[in-house]
């Protein structure tokens, strides 16, 4: 069994899945703080429901963000603690990849959006094969919408929690009157990101791809503004 942990936004969740990434048990919640109170009780409920012990797991997967600083640290720290205590492998996947993966298409580009606070979103753009077509960034939604013509031709599919919440602002065809670029917003549920994590992590573990407990860190994209100089951190942790 594989345990998947996602605390990338106010919506958190944990899931147990089989070796193929098929989810067999899931717990979801919405946190008003940083998931500390919900995460480990949810893991305990999950294991009890499947009559499984943490020591019997084959591995743990965790969504790395971007996302709120404290929330991401709760998920990554819990995953690393479980892996260290039980001695099983850990794999981290950045959350923009998780939002995009179910919607990849050979007919266009996928734009994955996550809330970044301050009325901004974290955005990643992906081609049909899951490769990024430009650098991730944080910007106001209206700024990102104006950048559509710089992307490859074809349809543009917006996806992810922040895109779903702003679907009324995302117009089609083309936010700049470009009729050649059909625009759509993919549906989103709190469970969709967690299921993508379980499937992606299972494939990684099958290939023997794991992360180092000592170096695995959340993918913040924007560094904290308290106590350090303001800057953007564009170095991703983990692999897609």
C-alpha cells in the first residue's frame, strides 16, 4: 500500500492506494489553519479502515506545492517522519504537475493554477507530454491571462483549484479575442489532486525513483517575506 499526503492548499487529504496507484481509501478536509490538527488523525483513520499499520506500507508520497508555507511543511514533515520511522521510500511531486496531469492533451497547452495569496496565483504551463513550456511564476490572474499569445498554438486548458475558483474570469475563445485559441476550464474537486498524486507516485516507485529524506523540501516558488529578503525561489524540489 502507498500512503499519499496532500496539504497544498486549504483543502487537504490523504489516500491509500495499491501498487498501481488505484485509490482504495481516502480522507478529505478543509483547514482554516495549517492542517496540523487534521493530518495525523486522518492518517490513523485511513490505516484503521484498511486494517493496516504504518510499518506495513510500501512507501509514502507527498505533494510539494507551491502552496502556503506552513501547510506544505506540515505535509512534507509528516511524510518524512513516517518514512524515516518505518524505513520505506518517499517520493515528492510538485503540485502544479498534479493539477495538470489529468488534463494533458496533444491538441494544446495546459495551464495549471494554484492560489498564492495576495490575489495572485502560481501558474505552470505544460505541453501534451507533461513538459513545461515556460518557467513557473506567481502573478495576478489578469496578468497571466494576457500572456496567452506567448504560448504554443492550439487549445488552452486551464485547470487546478485556482482556475476553477476563477472560471468566470477565464473567457473563451481566447482572452484577447483570438478565435484560433479555444479556451476551457477543467472541472476540479479536492479529491482530483490526491488521486493524481497516488497514480504518479506509484509509477515513480515502480521505476525505482525515490527522493532523499535529507534533501526533499517543499516547492515554495515564493519565499517567506518575514525575516528574509523578498525574492522568488524557482528551484523545484523532487521530480514530476
